[in-house]
């Protein structure tokens, strides 16, 4: 305790070497820097007198000052170094000095070691209790530096990786295997999985925990000739996060199959399952798919966060005029609306938002889904089960006898389902469905390719939404740049004026995993079935003719909408080229 008390005394309050504390008050410094005007400062001081607290916290709460700018000016006032956690090199060995739960409680993160002292990033170095608690937790002297509080909290969630603890579990797993071999009584992998305290169970739990932290939608566990590769899909792109010994692969997949109530003996045929887990206080529905490969059984986990709020129609990111156009379509009492796009383009989200727009106590809404991703207590949802002969087509027939007003068909996969859905739309029901197609016009021709008569397609469809998801530029490391010649040509080809806009990209930082992107946004085109489009479809007109007519009728294409997002500095030319092909 004497050592800790001495360290507390050493830190009270110690400016950075070579720097002295400024006598100018924080508010005056902010005005001098041009970050505030005097009237805003007076407003903030009045709010501080009313609610209490530090002036900096009040300024941030009122939205008058950016947190990072405040940290910079506060460092200047106190003579304390400022650190930018977006680009700081964070050493896992240094991070391990402070447990994650303590770091979250203190809103502090260790970033370096200087001799006996630990450099700790905090948002308020004047908080003496915080200084004492940091020293107590680390049992070493500390030097505090300043960072924005939101950056500290965000960094804690990113840098304390669950996968870093997997090494210990793997060592325990391999030790157990060696013990079994030495005893000449090898247990089957499946028995290892059943033990809830087994290392392989811990590995599965840690993988799920890290996937949630990485905002991943999918986890891929892939056997290789000499290892097991683990990749996660974040914001639509796959990233390798872990390499496991080849020996752990079968047990890892077996554990997951046990959790998903799948056949653990069958390792060659594809299987599908589902499980509900709680990870970090969040309830997840996990869809599991396994299939045999040349090097073993591959497993893919699709993570569905039940605690995540579903988007409403006005929150999808459609431009105002496009949203209004689509909203008018979905308020029709009968007819069909189709969401078209490839896998992972957000079709289910759009369908659910559409359903929530029309679902009231006066409307009987029934869905057929495979699987049911989110449960709505007030809506009749049916899960497809082909083994029990509960298919899209058979269920759709029975639904029509249930007096529905609106029907959501998760996906049209065959001509039988397509025909019944078209007939339902023609007989006074409102039908929402999705279809795999490259864009809105291609969706019309998918119906024709399935064998649905052109005049039925023209008569039943109200409109088609073509969509994609593109990654957004990371707001924490956004920077302007000069595009290369290939990007310039692509941007101009998509309708952009390269000479009048400033393009941006993400430089890559700790918060976006050095990808330059953070989160995604939808890109939409809405094709309304006008009399001209209906006539062309009934005549089985070629794709190019229908698309030209749709553009003439006011449809903005996916390419045009994507380039608008580039112009508005939301995404990049490279991301549009990867996701939305111009034709």
C-alpha cells in the first residue's frame, strides 16, 4: 500500500514533461481557437450552472464542441499529452495489465509502458478518484494522457479481443487429447463436446463473443490442409480473424452441431440447424449450415441479433422521393411488390420494414419464411419445413383460405410458388416477396424465365425494388484523396462529374479494423409498373428496352444512386465498383 500511496502522490496532478499548465480557462481557449463563439459559451455556462458537471461535458452534450477537439484543447490547458486512439499502436501485452471489466468501469485504457509507469488514456485527468483507481488496479505508477471518452469506450470494445484467450483453451484441448492417447482409450470427439467445461466449448463461446464485437453477420469455420481458418463477414466483406490447429476442427464443428440439434455423426451430407444463445448480454438467433469439403466439414454461422431494433420504412436510407414512391406502392390494397437483389443485399430487412408499415389491427398479415428471422407477436408467421412438406407453395395455398389481407412470401424459388403468388395478388391480396435478381428489370424477366405468362406478370405486379448494400466510409478516419485514372473513368461512366466534387475514403484506423469502412447503407431503385412498362412486359420486350422505358418513366438506377452516395461522400468509387456493376 505504501508503494501505491507514493505513486498517487507522484501523479497529483503531473503535467507532461516540458509542458506547463495554462492559466487560461477552458472556455476562453475554445473561443480563442474559434471552436466556440462568446454567445455559445454563455449558453453553455448557463447550462452548467443549471445542471452542474464539468464545462467540457456540457459542451459535448449540447453538441457545441467535438469530443476530439475538446480533448486537444483540454490537453493544451492542462499541459497533458493527447492521444488519438484511432491510430495509436495498442500492444496486447500492455492491454492485459488492466482487465477488460475494470477498463470499462474506469473508461480508461493502458496504451504504453515507460519504465515503471503505465501510460493510461482517460477523458478526465483531473478526476483524482480516477487516478487513484487506475493506480490501484495496475499496482504501478501511471501517467495519464487525454483521449475522447467515446474513443476510449470504442477502443475497449475493439482491442480486448476474445480470440486472444483462445490460445489457453486450445492448449487445454490438445493436452486432453494427449492424455486420451496416452491412456489408449480415445474418446470420440462428440463426447468431448458435451462437457460444458471442455476447452472446445470455450472456443465456440469466444468465437461468438468476438463475432458480436466485430459486428459480424456470419462466421466461417473452414478446414484447410494444415489448419482451420476462421473468417467473419463484417459490413459484407470477409476477414480472417483466427487460425486454429487442424485437430480442433472436428470437435469444434461437433460442438456447434450439438448446440443446433443437428446430427453429429453425419459429416459428409449438408445439414442446417438453428440455435438461440446469449452473448455479452445480447440474445442471438444463430443459423448453422454445415457441408463436407475435401479437407473436412465446413461450418457457417449466420448471426441474427434479436435485440437489434428493426428498421422502419423511413429508416432504410431511401432518398425522400424514392421512399415516397415506394410508400405509395405498398399502400395498395392488392397486387405484388418484389424486392430483388443478390444474397446479402438487405432484401429481408426491406420486406420486414414494408410489413411493419402496413401491419395494423385491421389488417391480417401472414408470412411464410425460411427461416423466420425475427418474431412479431402480432403477425402470423409460418416456418417452412420441407421434410414435413411445409413448402412455400403448399403453405401459400393454405394461407389463401385463412382470410389474409397481406401475405409475405420470404422468397420465390420455383414456378409453382411464383404462380400461386401471382394468383393471390390478382384475387385481392397484397403480396410482398423477394427474388434473386441483379436489378429491378431483371426481376421481371426472372418471372418470365420461370414460365409465368407475361400478361399475368404485367397484371399482378405493382413494382419492384432493386437493391444493394454498400459499405460507408469510416467517419473516424475519413480523408480526401485524388482518384486514380481507373476510378475517374468509373465515376464518370456512372454519371458523376469528377471535376466538381471532392472524393473521400477511409485511411484505415483501429475503429474500422483498418478497412476504411464502417457500417453499410442501402442503394435502391424503384421500378413502378406504369402502363408503358406493363405493355412492354406483356409483349415480352427485351431487358434493354424495358430498362430504357423505366428510366424514361423516372426510375433512377442502382448505378446512379450509388454514384450519388459517392458524391455525397458516403461511400467510395472502389466500393461501388465492387458491389454495383455498371452496365
